[in-house]
C-alpha cells in the first residue's frame, strides 16, 4: 500500500503541467488506477494509466506522460509482475507509449515500442490483442510509406479467420478495420484496407469458381480421359480422341454419327480450355484459400461410384490434403498438453494395432520402452502409427521391425522405427518430408503421410528425420523436446 501511495504522489506531480480543463479527467483516471492497483486488477489499472497518459499527451505534457508510464512499469516490477506473467498489462502500457511517439513523429522510438508490443501480443495468445497489434502495426507502416508491410499485417489479421473457415467473421473483421481507419482519419489505411477487402471477397468467389470447374472436369472424365491444361497435352489427347471416334464409327457402322460426336467433343475441348485458363489465372492470384477446396469437393465425390478405385484414391488424396492443411495451420501445442506416459503399455498398444498388418514371419519388437516420458501422447501415437504402418507395408516376409525409445537428455526423447525393407532410394531422400515435391500416380500412394508426420512433429516441438547411416532398410527418428 505504501508503494501505491508513493506512486500516487509521483503521478500527481507528473500532471502539474496539464491544462485546467483536463485536470478533472486526469484525476479520475489516477483515482481509478490507484483503486484498481490496490485490488490487484492489473489490466484495468494499466488501461487507466494509459488513459491518464493520453490526457497528458493531448495537453502536450509529453514528459509527464512518459514519466507516468515509466512509474507504472516500476510499480509492476516492484510487485514482481513481469511481461511473461501478465503480457496484456504490458501491452496496454507500451501501446500508450507507442501512441505518444507517433504523435511526436518519433518513428525510431515508435518502431521499438511496436516491436515490444508484438512480443507482448504474441505471449498473450489472445486473438483480440493480436488483432489490435496488427491494426496498429499496419497504421504505422502505412504512415511511414511501408505499404507492403502494412498489407502483410492486414493479411495476417484476416488469415486468423480464414484458417478456421469463418468467412462471416472475416468479413466482419474487415468492416471493423475500415471503420477504425475512418475513425482514425487515416485515408491511406482506408484505401488499402478496402482494396484488401475487395480482393478477399473476390478470392471467395474464385474458390467457388474453381470448385465448379472441378465438377465439370470430373463429369467430362466419365466419358473420356481428362483434357490436359496446356497446348501440347490437348494435342496429344486430340489424337487419342480421333482414334476412339474412328473405332466407335467402325463398330457401329455409322461414320457420320462418329464424326458428329468427334466435333462435339472438340467444341467442348475449346470451351473447357478457356475455362481452365480463366480458372488458372484466378487461382494464381488467390492461392491463400486453395486449402478450402478439399472440403468443397466432398459433395461431388459423394455422387461418384464409390467402388471405383480411382474415386477411392481421389477421396483418400482429398482427405490427406485436408489433413495436411489442418496440421499446417494448427497452433503449436502448449506444454500443458504434455503428460507422463508409461512407455511400455503405450508402445505395446500401438504395436498391437500394427501386428495384424504384418506379412508372414515378420517380427515387430520393442526396445528400451520401459519407464516414463513426458510427451504429447495423442500426437506421438499418430506419428508412430503411420511409421509402423509404412514399415509393415514395405517389410518383406521374414523381416524385422523395431520400435525403440532412447532418452537423450532431461527434456529430450527419441522414438526410432527401423525396418528391414528395401530402404529409401537416394534420389528420394532429400524430398521425403516435403509435400507435393514429386509427381506420382495416386494408385501408388499420395506420398503425403511422411510430410504430415513431419509437420505434426514440428507442432510438438520436435522433428522427424531419416537416419542417413542406415542403407539396408530404413530408420526413422522422431525427436521431441519439452
């Protein structure tokens, strides 16, 4: 309480240069601040102090405003309150300091304050704080003629909603941004925000257009092979169509009917080509929302023959792409999601699910799995299950698979899956964990499983690697740090 009373005297002294008509307002904010600090309502207290500093700033008593905020920092430090424990409190104080620097056109100091605000916003994990931070950051960049960085801030703010596919909320956020820019009398921010809003709205329409195009292309593929999107592929498919039409005409004995069918197909080719080119142009500009296509294709897949292997492969691929997108956009797991796991029953349960998939005389053993480890059990289980499924698929009869655990330090763990299969070709090792790095027939697998596992490992503060020293078979190492 003595510290609070001392701070009251200091804050009052800092406000001596205020205009008379602002004194009552200042006193009210200082009174609120003292009451809130005394009852340990630190965030409201920080906001009251920020409001008091603004009153000083508006009266051009900048020294008083800075001393006021500095004394709040000292008061918090004396109570052992740090940015790590209450980042939102420090964000409110630093935002007030940033506003004063902006009013003084001190861009160097404003940039330092902006950097601190970014750290506090990130530590808070609060969407509203992060959103407010991005808006202030955008205003600063536009005001200092850094338009590209300002646009990036706006894009990051809207991406929070796009990642959750909440387009209604994203639309509302854009409208609020435009309203804030108008209230701030920032014409340039209004212009850029409105332009970004229109581009975002167009991107939603582009996604729908791409979905419809996919539907048309799939229906066309039921009667003949898919038309290539480029000129060389179209010419090659045209030759195939000519052969098909000729054989069809001979079988029916009606060359005229076949010719008519042929020209109808060519006409549809030209229309499809124009549609594909238009869709490609839109997709190039709207790449940020392509991850939504997997869910939008699902209704079309439901109408196709579910027993067709090609449909089943495509459905699996769509599901994998959706899973890859979900994992990529997921937030890193917090340490409070960790649990102490008894490794022996944990690993044995995973191995038990895989053993029915083993080929004849293949042995799956556990090594070093006694004891406990503090890990994110659900995510580790998903990764190990996929690695063991791969091992079961490629290990020949009479082979061996091992699931091992090694403790590499107080907070470092390794799970190692080794098999006696054919191994990984040298030319595939560098791109093994990268999605869409190679082209392949979906019938041979989508090659997204390992990239998804690698992403999952990153989200739990780990990594997935291939042991380069193993040349007979393969050995995958999942390293986790907590």
